[in-house]
């Protein structure tokens, strides 16, 4: 085998060994699931069964290869048990073994290949939003379970009531509590198939109450999840900003309580190189601290570069409100932004910071004269 081919294969195996989804894995999941769907469409499968089978087998071989490479990699790193018990390890094992196991057990091939739908699970461990959802579900499990209990209570009370009110008029649909339960679930979830409908006046009144309760229950669930997501995002942002704030020497002298206070006021901003941040003559409504990166202040006759830990944009907030120079990034930069309202609060709460900013603004104004 030629050297470039060997090194390309080695690189491919190394990328596959990591626990993250590679581009090839995403393609394999998409192609594999699409081929499985085609397998269920009779005319399409009859005309192109060789292609569909070839695609399915190729994807399966790829997933088995991926699993074996990861098992070897984790064994070498002494993390085999950890990998096998993780969600990614379980999903990889299921992806590699489910279809072959079904084929070996003698299940009809077109039915056995339906198990390839499990390949979609491979994308789950890599989705950051899902990790956040799991955290929200765990943190909000108390209120969510309470709403579930209310849901079950209403379902049971309503189905017993409907059974009692409708059983004589509609024995075939409301002839038992389990039969009435189907109606209650379809109504409370606001699905309303309309296959089972109460006809007695009292039965309809109960149904109306169930419909209204359904709206309430789903409103509560949505509210709990939305609040949980918002709180989670705030927490993530706070931690990110905290990390950046504590790296800025200007804030490092403050105690932890004051850093937390400052963190609440700042928001992070990631910028690529050569991005204009401040335009000369514009109204100033915030100032910036450089957590990482570099900016260039474009002054008449010279350019001043400011790096990690420096701040800028303070002069407009302390002076006549108008920006005195253009400022743009020279490299990828992470900035902490302090809005005017918070700037005033910060100045009032931390006079030592106010003094430093004020002194630097005065020094710069003198330098620019
Ligand atoms: N001589 C200088 N050295 C460093 N930064 C400066 C200098 N002059 C102006 N700046 C910064 O450039 C910013 C442009 O917007 P502002 O006038 O709000 O605030 C200004 C200062 O923060």
C-alpha cells in the first residue's frame, strides 16, 4: 500500500476513535436510514434492491468498523469499561450489533433491517442542546412529575365519570374504564381524534372540563421547560463570563463576591479579526474589556494596540458621549461588554475601579492632544 494511503487511513482511524461523530459517521447515518426507508417502499425496493442492499451493508460495515476501532482505542487507554457503560458506547454497540443479531436469529431480512433505524441514536451524544435538555429534565423533574400526577389524576377521574355517564348510551366505546381511558388521553392531550365522543349532556360537560384542563396541563409543562431552558442558558453564560472576567487583571484584584457582581453586568462577545467595534463620532453606549485577543485604536497619525486585560470605549461614557476614534480587532478576540447603565452602577459600587478607569481616560485624552 502506498504511504499517503496508509497515512490517510491512519488519520481516518484516529478521527473515528474519538467519541465525537465524524463527518463520515453523519453521512453513514443519513444514507443508512434513507436506505432503510426505501426498503419499506415496495416499488422503489423492487427496482433498486441491489443499491439499497449495498448501501445498507456499507453503512453497517462502517458502524462495525467504528465500534471496533473505538473498543481498541478505549482498551489501550484503559477506559473500556467507562466507554461500554456510557450512552455513546451503548449506542455504538446497538448500531453495530442489532441488525446482525436479528439476521442471525433468522428474522426475515426486510424486517431485520428495520432495526437500522437505531443508527439515528448515534447523533444523540453529540448534540449539545440535548445535553442541556437532559440537565433541564433532571433539575425540573420535581415540577414536571407534579404536573404528570395532575395529568394522570384528571385522566382517571374523567374516564370513570364518562364510563358512568355514557356506558348505557354507547356501550361499545364507553363500555369499560380502559375504553374510556383512550378517550380521556386523546382529549386531555388536545389530540381529539373524534373517534369516541360523549353524547349525553353531562358527559359533554365533563369533556369540556377535560379539554380545558388539557390546555392548562400543557401550558404548565411548556412553562416549566421554557423557564428551565432560560435558567440553564443564563447559568452557562454566567460561567463563561465569570471565566473571562477572572482572567482580566483589572478585575482580578476584586474579591469573589465583587467578581460575581461584575459578572452579572457583563456579557461576552466573540469577534473575528478585522471587525470594526467602535466608529469615530458614533454615540457611546458601552465600554469593553479585552478578555483575549487584540484591538487597534486608530488615532490621528498613529495606531495604538491594546491586548489582553486592557479596556477601551470608556472615554465617550465619561465625556461628551461621542466616540473619539475607530477601534477594530486585529485578531480573533473575546470582549466583555459593559452597557452604560451598568457602567454607572459599577462606578458607584466600586470607586477603586472608577478611579482606575477615570485616570486612564484622562491619560489617553492628554496623550491625544
Ligand atoms: N491614546 C489612546 N490609547 C489607547 N486607547 C485610546 C487612546 N485614545 C482613545 N482610546 C480608546 O479608543 C476609544 C474610542 O472610543 P471612546 O472615545 O469611547 O474611548 C476611546 C478609548 O477607549
